[in-house]
C-alpha cells in the first residue's frame, strides 16, 4: 500500500509542477484582432504606451541596452530599426520584462508603423 501511494505521489508531482510553471494566459495574437480603421499617431496613441511601459528603463544616460525611448524621434528610430517591434512581439524574451504587452497594444504600434510613423 505504501509503495503504491509513493509511486502515485511521484507521478503526480511532476505533472503539478509542470502545470504551475507553464500555464500562461492566452491573450490571443494581433492577427486575431479586427483591423484598426482610425489613423494611429505618436502623440495620440503611441506616446502613452511607451511612457507607461518602456521609459522607466529606456531613458536617461544609462538607458538599458543603450536604447532611448524618450520622444518621437527616438521611438521612431527604434521602430524603423526593428528593435522596438521585435522585442515587444517576442513572447520568449518580451519587453517589458514583466510580460508581453496585450495584443491590442502591440497592434496600435504595428498600425502606427503601417500608417507611416505619424507624429500628430
């Protein structure tokens, strides 16, 4: 009896631990969202996203990875080089490091790029 209980516990523990470490909230993907029909601009839409999620680490003289995300010109340069979009869309190593931005937020940045990096 004791042996069966031990084997059962040893079989259940890895399953429980695996589920605790890999369960994620599937928020969907940008491609699953309806398209944005309004024009997206930096001042109206993107600046708040960057300020809320990026500027804490990516500003000042010691900006992480040397990536300055303060102001329109810096954010546009990061987007044009692909640094911004690649990192916010990277689910394995997301930016911000606290977790990938929601698909709706990433879609706004994608649409801003498609719309031509409009400032205001």
